[in-house]
C-alpha cells in the first residue's frame, strides 16, 4: 500500500480529530465494507442511500440527500450500480457543495464505462475535490473480509483516500493515467466471465463421462492448473445449481460486458458469445441471480 496517514480535522470546536467518511450507495460491496470503516479508530462514518434509511449497524450514521453537506465529509466513497447513478450523485449540487467545503477526497469504486470514468475526474476537479478512481475486485467475500484488491489512479496523492482504502483492501495496484483502472477492470471482468462460461462447456462432460471418478476430477480442477482458482471458488455453486444470495448479480455482469465492448470492440467474438450466455442465464434464473448462473443450463 502506498500513501501515508492523515492528521484528521476537528469536527466542532475542541472536538477530537476525526476522519469523516461518507459512503454513498448501499449494496453487496458497501455492506461488507461499512463494518471495517465503522470499527476504524478515528473514523466517523455516514451512509447515504436511496434504499437504506436506517443505520445498517452501530457506528454508522444515516445521511439523507439534504444532509450530505451538513455531514461535512473529508472523504466520500461512492459505489453505484450504473453510470447513471454515479453521475446523479457526483453532479448533484448538494454533493458538490459538500466536496467544495472541505476539498473532500472522492473515491469512485463503481465499475463504470470508460467514458464515464474519464468524465468523473473532471467533475471532481471542477467541484474542488481530489479524485481517486478505484474499482475493486474480490466480490462480497472480499468486502466482508476486508481483503479487496483496488485498481487505483490518483492525479494528486491523497493520504485521506489512501487511509480509507487501506481499511478494507489487501492489495493495491496503481495505474498512471485516468481511466486505466476502469479499462483494466472491464477487460478483467470480461475475462473472468469467459472462464465461467468455459466451465459450462467442460464440467458437465467430465461429470457424465467419468461417473464416480468425477470426484477425482474435482480434486484436480480445484487444486491443479491454471483453472484451479476459478474452480476452487465457483465449482460448488455450479454443481449445486444454487444461484440465490448472490455475490455478484448476473445483471451487473451483463452491464460490465456491455461496457467492456468499449475496450475489446463490438465485434469481439468471444465477448459476444459470453454476453449471449449471460443473457440466457438472466432469462433462466433471473437478473438478480448470482453470476455463476451462467454455468447452469447452457449445455444441451
């Protein structure tokens, strides 16, 4: 991890130094991240969300849209399901006033389109803030464990944002240009989706052709070879056919694959096949199903 600590700023006359962190958006990732932030000494944590109106846990203050500036955040961390929701929050006049008041460090963790990510930096600079583009990987389990990996671009070093990121990430990878973390994340997600797609083609064949020896095959694919990390984490879901309680929803992967076409090109053949498979999974299991649903019902 890079970046130093932060001195913090007093909130109220004579009060102790606090890092005031506002989390915008309440979903799978922020549900896991919030307990780590709330437990960090010296952090005062607020949550603003369209859906979550009550504090989700002790130590987190609910902040409605009208009160964002009153919370006086030092750092604002956004995590949204779409470009539209990201844009609506960061360009809202109330958010812009909150950014300007304290020159807030702004962290955008959403997986955005490339165009949106590049415009975001300009929006934050214009509002008087310091931008940290930081999509993450690690899904729900990584957020809950505080072991997410962050793909980061900072035009200006921001120790405040660095301190917040350290709270729930294990690894950080720094990129040298705006939009590059997003560009990488879109390809990374498409690549991972392609590996899941390949499981649907090969695992059923092994299961049918090996009979009782499929247990041996399971041991191999979970622990040996390049596919082991994927199989170790996703094979159980595939074999059980249980795609409820999602770590990452099919509908979000469909969105990411559409955005990946900005980087890979609209005529990328594998991307088109994988995109169609996730469409079928959404139709068969529902858009809110776990994204491993792509491994079910694809092989005839």
